[in-house]
């Protein structure tokens, strides 16, 4: 999983867009985790 992400970052165009994509992915992952965690807590 992490190796695929590193390949995407190295192959992708500008580092700026890669950072934006990475931050979006992190935000989505954290939001999804919180939603599932909260649902499981209830």
C-alpha cells in the first residue's frame, strides 16, 4: 500500500499537486475512520 503511494508521488507531475492529493487522501481517511469509529461506539 505505502509502496504504491510512493510510486504515485514519484511518477506524478508537480510536487504541489501530489501534496494536495496526499492531504485530500489523509483527510478522507481520517474522516472515514472517525465516522466508522463513532458508529461502532454507538
